[in-house]
């Protein structure tokens, strides 16, 4: 008999020919692509290769004003007065087109964002379609949403979304807004504008009336112009807590409605009676899914002291099997960091972790020579006082802490200014309920992590923001 | 892996089987299996895309891991001879095609299989212990085993007493496996858990540990006579068990997935799972087997396609 073999997977790249990217994109305003008034543009790159994918228009205040004007006109003349059952038809149509074009959209997402094709294909795109299907179903039933007998749309929504789940965040924002009768001006993130621009084409394909969805690309200044525009009735933002604060300040004193979905530093609590192999999967999924670029990532592992060594041994063994590399390869588990800037932030914070005395361990893996990469990493010996236990790293970095009793687990889990999500791992049902009552987090997952469904409301406490997205509750942010 | 077991493995595990109470405590203390999580993990592993050179490697490895099986009341001498010939040279037109690991037959066909093999070094596996129900006295089960071994079987596939296991008599199950192992002499013992009758993954994990504690060389999912037979999640749980058992005791135990694996695609998924969950040490016919009959022909068709670039038809592989 021969000795043990290694079963090396041959490259299995998804074809990028399914997506036809143009070399430059304008802004999508009033149903048409148009160049920005002052003809400014920026480049969007593939973070896995640093290759420039396209030039994208940078919207200035005049462009934002045109977009808001178009949205207002569409709201007043077409979308606002349209019966819910008619709006639903458009949303169902969008959902179906997203499904039909899901391979193309998944490849585009992976190219622009750096996330593995397995995730964009199996997670992002199915959820995008699900979100449109779900809210399409609500459009003609709003009077049954528990928000009054005749809830009315707010008007024009200005929506600013992040780069971690570009198309999914677009769906979370646009689907409920349109179902409720609002029109939108959406600004995708500077580093990931492409799928929003492809979505503009989906809207045209669905014959959505001009002006109902407008896409303005750009950086922070564009977003600022949008949220500060006087004719915007509603501001919806997902992103960092500092920017969320700026937005809250900018709209203070106005009549604009605001929902904010901000950062997090979620605790993933593993008790000694947990199903350990599945808990390890949950820890991995909690922090390495989407390279840890997840606001609800389980970035703090709280493990019961008496199983710490065993859990860590299993976790490291599992992390060593993670396949890091080409995001378009169908067997890749962990892709590229989205930008040089984000990579620099992850490096800076992990260096602080070293300096503060935590012990770093990284999965053994070969990182590509070009692009932005960071190996899946964990820190042990972390205390509540360390910065890596307090600040959102937004990368594939796990801080491991221990606890002795359920009370200590709750106290440590809640000892953060954030409150977006938490995880509990135990075979004891009563303890799950006991923990869920006490954890200050908008979402508590039990024996699972990072599960999303359009029917389930999502959102945070305290510095993780306010308002809920998803479910019946997600309608409240777009109705009066 | 149970805490405490890892500190002083051999002594710790010897104490485990000291009494019915200690054995039950040990098995109940194994970490639980979350059904949703285990199934999700298996489903994710099933999305691996194995192409070109990796696929060619996997197909040959899968062929080498097959226990080519016929377990029918209608098995004739001719059927067994055909099976043996096919096991030795699965693709008569391609001498480069590897042999399978073993042929697997009922005890009364072992002598014939051994004779048909001649000097070839293929393993002869036999089911025993009143397969598939296992409902007979220990005396009969041991005689059944000894018969097969005397006739030339060097691998015995026994069934556990599921009735005893499910009613909480773990010690009875353990004692029976120990006795059969003794009756096997130098033959390797594969212990069939019949996971379709154990139903829960927690039971599968406990039964796998029980079999390993009793001295099993392999743990095997199913007889093939009960549905569901082998599934990805059940095999996942068993792969975790053998991995943890080796970490605790230093002894490596093999896994055999039997029943219901018919396509090359499925077989490759099991290989992916074995490599990623248990580790590359298990990617060898000594440590992982497929109990199958129709799987071989699909692997051969895929193998021919990789060589020629086109699909042939069912008439280009041999009937069993």
C-alpha cells in the first residue's frame, strides 16, 4: 500500500466572460446613464489583483440634486400614486431578473469586492433575490403590517451603502423602500460601485419607471451631499459608526427620518456543553465569512475556560484547511481584503494586538503576490482591555477570551459600546433563552451564526445604530 | 473528544469500559452533534469543484477504495466469479486502471471468491454476525464469523446489535464486538453501525466511539439493506469520530461509507470530505472504503471520458 496522499484541488475558476463590464460608467439618473456635470471620475479595482475594472463617474452636488429631483418627480407622478399591487409586479420582475442574471452578478460582485465566488453565488445573490421577492409580497398588504390602517410612503429616500455586501445591501435598502411607495437615490460604496450599476440595467430591463431608482456613485462627499439634500425625506445608512454619527448630526433638526446600521463587535459565546464541531464551524463562519468584512461578525470568541484548549485546538486545525486565494476559484473559502486602506487598518490593529501582549496565530497559507490579502488570524490571551477586543477590525481576525460562569459570559459579551449581534453555543435550551434575554444585541443566534432571512428583522442597539431592516419591522422605516 | 480522555488516553479509555455505568457516562459525555450545523457543513463541502487532474486522481483513488459488493440471496457462483474478475481488472481494455480494494460477499461465497482470486492480493471481505439484522445468538454470530475467516476472508463486516444499543445496553454491544474481533483473528473487523436505524447523529457518534473502544478496525455506515444508507452528514460525523479517536488514543480507525453512493460526483464529494474533515491520512484504501456495486461502472465511464474526451455508453463497461 502507498502512504497517505495529498488530494490537491486543481484550479476551478469561474469564467469571467459571463460579465461584460464597460470601461466607464456614468451616473444612473431618471432612467438613463449620464456623465457627471463636472466630468469627474474614479477607478474601481479588483482587490485580488489590483487590476482596474472600470472608470466610474463621481457625482457632485449638482448631480445629486438632479437625481433627487428625478426621484421626487417619479414619486409624485408615478410611483407614489401607483397601487401596491402594481408596484409588486415590478419588484417581482426585478427579483426574477436578478435570479436569471445571478451568475453574471455574482462574478461582478466577486471581481469588484474580492469575496469568494462560492459566497457571492451561494449566499449574496440568493439573498438579493429573496429580499425583492419578500418585499414584493408586502407591497399590496401594507395596511396589514400593523402600522396603521393606511400607511403612507415617506417620499424620496437617500440611501448610502457599504462595500462589504454591495448588492445585498442595495437589496436591503431598495426593496422595502420601493414596496412602500418611496423612490430612491442610492450611493454605493466608492470601492464597489459595479453591481449597483449593473442593477441599474436590471431596473431598465424590468421597465421600472424612470426616476424610481437612481444610482449616484462617488465617495464620502457624494454621500454627504445626498443625506444633506433638503428634498430627501428619509436617510438610510449602513456603514461605520463614525460616519453614522456624522449623518445623525447632519440630519439633526430636520424632518428627515433616519435608520442607521453601524458597526459591531459581536461576542460568540461557546459553553462547555456545546456541539463542539459545529461550534467550530460557527466560529469560522462567524469571523471568516466574507473575510470578516461583516458588521455582525463574531469577532470576539468567548469560550468557557474548561474547554478553551480543546476548542482552540479544533479551531486551529479547521482554520488550517481554509483555502485562501483567487476569489473566482470555486474552491476558495477566503478571498481578498476589499481595499488597501482596509488592509492597512487591519494590519495596524493587529500590530496593536501584538504590542498589547496578545498571542497571534495565523493559518498557514500562501498569500498571492498581488492584491490585498490577510491570512485568517486569531489572538489568544486577549483581555477586555485590549483594543482588539473593543474596536471593530472588520477583517479576518478573531479575538479569543474566556469566561467561567454564564453571568461572566453575559457581562463580557455586553461590555462593548456596540450591540448588533451575538451567538450562543450550548446543547441546553434553557440556557439559550436565559442568554438571549440578557445579551444586548439586535440579533442573537443560537447554535448557528451569520444566518439571514428577509422575513427576519435585523439591526442594532446603541452604537450599532437604530431602526430595523428585514421583516415586517423593516417596513416601518419607509412608512408614516 | 471527551475531556479527560486526552490526558492519559489508554488508561482513561480502559476505565471507560470498566462497567455499564462508566461506559454509558462516557458515551453520553461526548460532545453533541447539532443536526443543522452538521448538514450545513456537509452541504458546503459538496460544493467543492474537482476538475481536471484532481478529478483524475480522485477517480482512480475512489476505484482503489471500493469494496465491490454482491449481497443478494440470488448470488450464484457465476456472479461471484464475474465480480472477482471485475474487481481485479475493472476496465478490461485499460491495464492502467487500478483494481478495487476488495470483494465483499456472504460467508458461503468466500471460498469461491478466494479460489477465483488465485494468487491475486485483493482482499476478500465477508459480512457476518447474522447480517443484516444481526438478530441471532452470540454463538451463531461467532460461528458465522469463524466460518468466513476459515474460508479465507481477511476482512469481516459485522453488524452491531441495534436493539441493544437503542435500549441503552451499550456494554452488550461492546462485549459482542470484542468477541467478534477475537473470532476474526488476523482478519480486519469493520463494524456496521446501520446508521439508518440509529436515526440521530448523536447516536451515530456514540456508536462509532463504542465500536472503536471495542477494537473495530473500521466503522461502517450501513448494510445497504436499510434506508437511508450512507449520507454525507452521517459519514461526516463518523469521520470526526475517527479523527478524535486517533487524537485521544493514537490508534487510527478507518471509515467505510456503504449503500447509496452511485455516481462519481458523489464519490468525489466523500473524498473531499474525508480529506478536509479527517485529514489526508485517511485518503487511502487502508483507511477509507466505499461499499458499492454500481458506483464502479460510473467511475469507469468518467475515467474513460477523461482519457478520450467523450462519454461512452453503458455498453462500454461490463455488466456485473
